[in-house]
């Protein structure tokens, strides 16, 4: 009897153990699969073959795995975006420095050329002088384009219909199409396509994108499609979206899509096409898209790119839809007349070469020249010679105290003092971010003798 009881107990134990082992089998399989997939570096979900607690556990495990995978993907995305942002920042810094240096050097060259013209009136000299001046002007254009790339462009904007701007340009665009390239335009004026824009700049955006589309076609030609539409901010693709870090403002956006059947862009190049001087065509080109991007950025917009090698490209430009109906008018300073007993002009610039070359132009115009290398020194010179100074001509970007800070300090001493601000930056850009009364005149570097005379006349109330 005892033996039977022992046997029965053993059998029951074995049965119970088998039942437990059967219950745990999926877990063991799950563990093996998890070990296998993690050894392979992959993280695949486990099959859920049961509808009980163990099945629930495996579902929970799968969910956790998914969350981890998503977090890993988001981390990689964030790292890529950070790298792109750093690159964009250093490119921006480089472009701004080149533009600043370039403009100062060009200003010295331009001033010297004008001074040579003043001292030598021979015909042969004047021929070469005008060639040199033209070359200076063209070089200045390149540095201006770099500032456009940085979004630092003049922005006189008003409510415009994107459809009207694009339609108004169609005939001009059609005339420039190479043989074999056709243009299909789907530019219906939809409600909501009114944007706060500068028409000429939007035309440049359209022309830049169409010109690239044309150049992407092989000799056999192809098709370009222009399309307008309205979409929600959330619907704008986050893939290949520029400028890096751009986020749509507000809800509704209107877009202009330029699609081509050209050769497409290699995936590894898409991130570079908006870099200044990146070009697959020739050295020295590659300012088209940076300028397009700068103009779009200055309108608060962004661009998305979709392209596959051999399959064509779509550039989609997104603009926030406007709610304003009237552009804001800028305030202008009243010109002030000065007595003729004050005849000195205080020129302030941190660039020695520039003081050396541009200073004599001031003397040529009949003024006495006083010089200072930054705002702090300028204030000291001003205090000493206030009775003689009729006008201050100052650079914008200087160490210690910049041109705008100097302007504010001078206004506190003499609110009516005529000031001319000279800068390589666009006037609107240079004056943005300050509540100070604007200078009486602005000079865009590089300027010549005539522009200097006009600016001084304006500041002194002669014009
Ligand atoms: N629609 C397109 N299809 C294929 N590649 C394109 C397209 N648009 C731009 N790209 C690529 O982007 C590069 C940069 O374009 P970007 O307009 O800045 O300069 P570019 O056209 O080379 O010279 P340019 O300064 O005369 O405009 C081009 O060289 C080309 O490789
Ligand atoms: Mg181009």
C-alpha cells in the first residue's frame, strides 16, 4: 500500500512537471529566439502563439522591443540632424565671414580706383579703370549672393498670390526652355495661396528651380511640371527638409512644386546640394540652390526634396499662408541741415586699409577727415571735436562697439547728428533688431565716390 502511494505520488509529480514544462515551453522558445536575434544584432518580435498570461508577456516584450527600436531610430535621427545643424552653422559662419572680408577688401579696391580716376584723367587709364570697377562690381555680386544664402536679404513684402506670380512668369520661362523640354503647369489660383512675399524674389526662386530642372535633362529632353497646392503644416515631409531645423509656422502652408524627369540626384548628394559652391556641373558654380534656399528662408518658408537617381526630382517650396493684408511701411529719418562752419566727417572703421583708401575720398569731396577704428575711439574723437563734426560715417561690424551701438550713443549726445551707416549687409538686415532712430543714410559696401557723395548729401539734408 505504501509502495502504491509512493508510485502514485511519483506519477502525479511527473505529470505536474510535464504540465508545467508544457506551459513554459513557449517561454523557453521565446528566450532562445531572443538570444538568437540579439546575437545576430537584430531585434525581431517574438511570435505570440498563446492567448494566456504567457502570450500577454510575450506581447509586452514585443511592445518593449518596438519602443526600444523606435528610441534607437530617433536617437540616430537626432544625431544626424545635430551633425547637419553644426555643418549648416559653420557654413553660415564661413559665408558671413567671406562676405564681410570680401566687401571690405572690395571697398578698398573700389575707393582706390575712384581716387586714381580723380588724379589721372587720361583716356587710356579711364578705360582700364572702368574694367577694374566692373570686375569689382561683379565680385561684390558674389558676396551679396552669399548674404542671400544666409537669408540676409531686403524684404519689402506684401500679400501676393503665388499663382499669379508663377503664371505671370510662365511665358518668360517657356522662352528659356531648351529644345525637347516641355513645361506642364498646373497653377490654379486656389484659395489660401496668398503669401506675404517679395514678388521679384519669388520669381528668382522659380527661375532657379526651373533652370536646374532643365539642366538635369539629358540631350533627349524631358518634362517639367509646375504645381501649386495648399497643405497642413503636419503634412510637410520631414525627409530632406531644408533649411535644417526649419519648422513650419502656423497651420496652413501653400507650396510650389517643380518636378522634372531628369537624371535625379544621388542619395548621398541630397544633403550637399544647398551648400554654397556645391555643383556637379563645374567649379565656381553652385550658388543657385543656396540663393533659392536663402530667399525661401527669408520668407519664413522651407524646401523639401524628393529625388532618385535616374528617376527625376521634385523640389517643393512651402510658404506660410498670410493672414496680414497690408505690408508694414518703414519709417525714414528726416534729413537735417547743418551749418557750414562744421566741416569735418568722422570716419569709423576697424579696417586700416579701408580707412587709408576711403578716407581720401572724403577729403576729395571737400571735407576735413577725422578717423577712428571702432565705436569707443569714435566717441572719444567725437567728444574732442564735436564742434567741427558735421557727420559720422561708420561701419556696422566692428569689435568693442559696433556701428549701431555707436549710433545709439551719439544720438544721446546729439539727437540730430547726421550719421551714415556703411555695411556689406543689406540695409533692412543691418537695421533689424534695433529700436534706435535709423541713420540718415545707408551705404552698401563696396561704394564709389558718387555713392559716397550722394549718401553724405542725403545725410546733410542737401538732397
Ligand atoms: N533638378 C535637379 N536634378 C538633378 N540635380 C540637381 C537638380 N537641382 C540641383 N541639382 C544638383 O544640385 C547641384 C547644385 O545646384 P545649384 O543650382 O546650387 O548649382 P548649379 O546649378 O550647379 O550652378 P549654378 O550656380 O549655375 O546654379 C547641381 O550642380 C546638381 O548637381
Ligand atoms: Mg543651378
